[in-house]
C-alpha cells in the first residue's frame, strides 16, 4: 500500500530549516555583490551554498527511493515501479549535469 504523502514528510521541518538557511546564504551573496566584496570570497560562499543545495537534493533523492519507489514496488504495480525508476534515473541525470 502506498503512503498518501511524499517520502520526505518525516523530515519536512529539517528540509525547511535547511532551505531557509540557503535562502539566507543567497541574500548574503547578493549583499556581498552589492558591497563589492572580493571575487574569491563571493565564490567561496557560492560553493558553500551549492554544497548545501546538493545535500538537500541528495536527501530528497534518498527519501524518494526509500519511500516512493519502495512503496510502488511493494504494491506489486510493475508499471508504477518502472515509472518511479524512470523518475529517479531522470533526477539523477539532471543532478549529475548540474
């Protein structure tokens, strides 16, 4: 039986906290550019923000596989399972290109 919610629901508050922190980092980057800060210092902060976004993406990917994909497989719906596998594969491909 599939869950009526997304796989990340149990960690939703943690994801929101991380995303708010990333939002603050983006505002900080804007401020650094407005204040004509040193290029390398800005790049360092961009790298930190990128790593934070990657951590969120990897967590969501793991949650999707361990909940949504597994639930589809347990339900015995081969078409739904194959669709979830395609979704995961596409998401990994997009993530790898970024």
